[in-house]
């Protein structure tokens, strides 16, 4: 096993003491970086970056060359699974994802092929190998997948939508179709995350971006239960049991207690709730990750430093804190402010 | 003062016993009704409907002819104030609102004229008079305004946006500009709601659709504090003090306790939280309004009936419940399902 130079993230995930809290940023490899924009222009489009292991590796490493981040996160997309299932994914500039075909009926669900990760998503596994070779144990690498509910939202809608009304309608109109889809995605996601772990990622994260669109009852029955199955299967398999899992349901802070009982190691938290209030609710059961407002990064280094100190001081000496944003970093974020955020976290409390 | 035939809403707002809970639906006058779509086609566009009192009256009354609703709500838009301030509002079909000019600097804020409700928004007041004449005391009429923060979001962004990043950035980058804008909107909103009350509305509602985009600290300092000022001023003025006020901050359930302390009569609640959990948190301080998922209305009359019974039974015999959706009714909602929802509420518990 690789010995890591920087073990802050892995220690925090075990709720062990660390010198200073680890920090990384959702979408840290992305459009706010000029070197990313330049590579994307050369590559032509977003999917080519994801599907070409050399390019995905380069993009994954870009933010680590600039910033003292405590983790790398695989450059990929939560829609690789439905793309591999043949729905025909594309990304229009500034428009978000678009599928050629969408899911409407039980027939559509049954027609989805069983995912063969080693074949269908070999480009992701290859990227993981290449990234780990480049990282040489400097920082751990986070792999990820979308939650079954969140991925289903896009598959049913055929792309992005303001409030995914067609996916939500299906929960009421044809719950048996939605359930069949979620079960198929759950099996695929288990295989996909296991593949990523065997290829070398050190941590996995489940992005449940649209969990907050559901009532508490439906959050339980259409989102959380499938994430629990994924977590349970990974924890029961000796080859994946030791890899920490982070779960992030955006806009679903009302369900924090239920998430904390899911068997997960850490919960991502958005900025709609104070991190210290969240900790009071879930106790020491899980590590917490978050939760600065991405809009804060448009202020000044000094204001960012004040906000970070305030977060760290309110959190106190408890173990199990990973500093991050409450959602992905915004496109036009000034680079010096990212620098200021990371430096302030690494200064620690005070 | 008019004697109302149907006093359920007003009684519930005072937390007095009612035979069965009142029910009305956000956007009940709107695109799911064929008679609305037909009138809109004739009128040409949405703004013409809002600005022509005869048409706004007709649209307001349309759902009451079909359904046994316990309230009418003025047909208008939360962006009438910035439109009256000269920002040049238009609605593109399927695109949402668009302003010709947006707010960026202190100079832009200072250039905004002081609103003269009687002149600039006389079409709204005329509609209120006309609607009340038609209603003849059958049901109470709800007036409304956007919260200063929510209206500011559109004014800064220049229209609708996925997450209003420019408004959120301004909170961090130029809080003095945002504050000046919010203060100006607060004064305008007080005058606007007072105008509506003097013209005859029986209840007013503040729509804080984007309050949930803020951290708890910023929700307090950039949204709630201005709504508190509006509430305090209306409650301190003898001519408006007796008109109940409903406050609805979407996606901000984490702040329910603070909202309940704002001096308001009722809180709107979205479907991200159980209504009975919300009641446990705010106690008997306020009436609660909500919170069925608009997607439920795409299921069947029988399933809707089960969901309504479950809401009513969980709520129990407590006073102060107004049944509504947790957000506006969706465009393609089947009419027979709206009928089923209202009938189920009026059957009461059991």
C-alpha cells in the first residue's frame, strides 16, 4: 500500500486528530482555472476530456500544481453511467448535459444494458491508474459517482432541468418504473465504485445533488435507501471495506440524522446550515465536510480569512472536519481567493 | 366591513377553530387552466394580463369558478415593483422574466425612483377593487409582494438564473450596494402592500422564493431583517394592523424558528420538511401553510386523497393549518386531481 505524504484527509475521515483540517474544493479541477479552459478548448468538448485518460489526468492534477490542496478528485462526470448505458450524452456549451434518449417507461428501463465497468468505463479506470502514478502518494485521490436518484433525474428528464419535474412526477405516477431504474443504477454504481477503488482511488463520494427535491418520506424511499445499499455492499466486500465513503445530499439538511445513520464515513453539508449546528445534530457518528458558500470566494482574501477562522473556531477542537465549499466552485472565481481560502484553513484556528 | 361567507382562511390565520382547514393553491390562477391559456393567447403576453385590471380580475376569478377554493389570490407578479421603477420588464415565452437594465453599482441603486404606488401601480390597485366587487364577500382575497431579497435577486441578475450567483456575489463583494437596494425595496414594498390593503385585500403574503440561497447568517441580515421591517411597519399602522401576513421563504426550513419570531401570522412551508415536524419546531406561535409536493398532483385522485388524509391526520386537531402546495402548481397538472385535492381537504381528517 502506498504511504501518503499528506494523510490529513484520511485521518479526518477516521475522525483522528490532524495538525490542521484538510481542505479540497468540489469542482477544483474545472472552469475557473485558465489552464483548464485552454485544455478544454484544445480538446473540443467536455466529454473528450472525461473520456481521454491522459487529459482527465492532466485536468485532475492542474489545481494541485497551483494550490496546497489536501486531496485530488478524479476529473469525470456523474453521467458516465447512463452514457455507458447508451443514452447518448452530450454537453452543449453553457447548456448542461443533454441525452439523445430519455427514460419514460418500464420498457425503457428494461432495455438498459447491464454495465460492464471494465469495458464500458475503462477510460475512467485508466485515468485513475494514471493519476495515481502521477500523484506518487502526495495526496489521496477521491473517486465518485452520482446517487441513483440524482442520475435517474437526468435520465428521466433527458438532461438538466430547473426542478426535474418529470423525475418527481414519475415517483408519484409510476413508482414501479422509477424503482426498477433506481435498482439498476444501484447495481451499476456498486460495480463502478468498486472498479474505481480497485483501480486505486482512496476515498469515494456519492453526489446526491437532487436529493433535496424530495419530501422527507420520498428522500428515504427513492434516494437514501439506494445509497444505503451501495454503502452496505462496499462495506461488506473485503476489497472495498476500508475505503471511506462521503455522502452529499444537497438541499436536504432536514434529513441529516437519517444520512448519518446510513453507515457512511462522512457527510457533505451545503451552506444552508451552520456546520456546528449540523455537528450538534449528528454528533460524532460521522465526519462532516463543507460548507463555505461558493459566493464567498468573490469577496477579498481578508474577508475569506475571517470566514474561515469563524468556521474553524465555531467547530472547535473536535475531530472529523474536512473544509470544502457547500457546492462546486463557480466559474469566474478569482484564483488569489482560492489561495487565501486554503492558506487560512492551513493556519488553523485562532 | 364586508361579511365573508367563507371565513375559514381568516379564522385559521387567527388560529381559531374551523370546520375543516382552508385550502388554496399557489399559482391557482395560471397556466394549468385552459381558460387561462386561452385568455393569455388573446392578450398576447403575461404582462398585459397583469397590467389590465379587467384581465387580471378575470384570471383571478377563473379557478374559483371551477374549484371550491377558500381564498382568491390577486393575479400579478413579484416583479411589478422593479418594473414600475423603470427596469424594463418583459417575459419571453418559456424563458422567465427579463429586465432591459440590471443593478450593479450604487449609482444604479440611487437612480431608482421612489415608488408612487397610486400612480405607478394603479393597475394593481384597480384590479383589487374590481376583484372584490366580483367576489362579493364569497372568499377573502390575498395580496402579495416579493421579499426585498428575492426581488433584488432578479434586479441584480437582470432576470431569472439557476442560482442567482450575481446577487449572492454582491452580498460578499459590495454589501453596501445590496443593503441600499434592499432598503429602497423595503420602503417600496411597505407602500405597495399598504396600497393593496387599502384597496381591499384581506391578507398579504411575502414571497421569499430565494431566501434559501443564503447562509443562515446572511438569510438573517439580507432577507429576514427586511421582511421584519415590512411586517413591523404594517402591524404598527392602524390602517393595516389587522390584515394577517403570511411569510414564505422557500428552501429555508432551517430558519423556521427565526421566521416564526418575525411577528408574522403564518409561515408558508415547502415539502422538504414534514408539516408536523415544522409545527413542533415553531409551536403555536404562527399558523402554518403548505406543504404538498406539486408533483403529487400528477398521481391519481385516490393517491392524492391518501396524501391529504395523511397530512391532516398527522397535523391533528391543532388550529392554524392552511392546506396548500409547497410551491406553485405545475403547468400540466390534471384538473380532476386539483378537484380531488380540494375535496379531500374539505372532507377533513379520518
